């Protein structure tokens, strides 16, 4: 279970509407390397992970990705909530507008709706953690591209925070992979205890 804190992990206070930026930033909400995919990937992989440390890493990072999903949703919301219809049309966001108004819906920058094929959960600890290392680098690169495309510090600061977290996640998955590789190479004298709900 989770407990919910009524504040964002990083504050978002955007003064100027910018539907052009909203159109591309939404990809980190519902795109292939976005936060929804990340949270579902890690929270699903936990069940078949083999060491308590690696399970805890997936649990912690999967949970934090949900908090990042919330930050990205807040950014997109603040970028479009006061945008005029004219600005929305100029940004090419009108196809999104006719289906979702100024609401938040998980799509990629190209407007492709979220799909579970963005998520992998293979049931093999080495495969899953290797996948996660690549996923974190892809998320980091996407934030990098979004930062390159922007110029408003109100938007760039939360994006930079999110980029930095992907680097930290990558390092933590690297540690988890080393721990799991060591565990799998040990003679099987004992099985590491798992949390009750994952037994
Ligand atoms: Fe991440």
C-alpha cells in the first residue's frame, strides 16, 4: 500500500502558458520512455525479483516514478490551462484538444495513446534489471531533449530535477544488478527471504 503526501516532489509554478512545450512534455506522461511506463515496469517486476535489496530498489523507484508522473502532469496542466484556443491551434495541439480539452491524458509527443507494450516484465531478474538500466538512460535522454527544446526557467527547473533523478535511478539499478548477479552466482545454500506479499 501507499501513503499519499499532498505536495509535489519538486514544485511546479509556471506563469506563462506554452502549449507547444506541453505538446512535447506530455510524452513523459504517456510516451514510450515516460513516467507511467516506468512506474508500471518497476512495480510489476518486483514480484519476481530475487533479493530483498533489488525488490526494495524496484519498489522505491517505481513509487518515485509515480511522483514524477504527477510532476509531469502538473507541468502540462499549467502550460495549457490558460492558453487561448488560438495558441493551442498554433501549437498543433488542436487534435489533442478535441479529444481531451485541457485535460491530462497519457499520449506520446506524437499523440499516440499509452500502451502496455512500453513496459517489459520478463520474470528473469537479470533481463529485467538490464532493461531498467536502458529505460533510465532513455528517460534521461528524453528529458535532455525537452530541456534543449525549452527556454522558460519555470519549465526547465523541474525538468532538470527529473533528469537528475533518472541518473540516480540508473546508478541504483546498477547496484541492484551487481547484487543480483552475485546472489545468482553463489552456491544455492539458502533462499533470501522476500517480503510476505511477494512470496
Ligand atoms: Fe527513473
